[in-house]
């Protein structure tokens, strides 16, 4: 099953808030390990989410590179 980006972002945001690391504390960019569909630049409730796709056959291998200031390179 592949979860929609919005559902993934909502769940991660809930987790970040539970541990005190949400947008209220200044977090703006969230990079996380693969789900079955890679994406980058997905905005949800004050955060921008980036996810690399899995490194398996049928998926384009792509590493997300991040500059020191948090901007995508």
C-alpha cells in the first residue's frame, strides 16, 4: 500500500509536535527515509517535506542533497 503524501506529512507532523520539534519551534524542512514514492518540496502546514524513493528495482535511485542552510542543491 502506498500512502498519499498528505497522510504521511500529517503523521510526521503529529510525531514532530509530540516530541517538541514542530513548526512552532522553528522547524521548516523535514527529510525522512523512504516510503514507496519519493517526493521533494511537498508543503503541509508550515513545513516542507522531502523523501527519497526506495533503492529497489523499478524506482529511480535518487539521493536528496542538502546545503548547510537547508536549501536543496
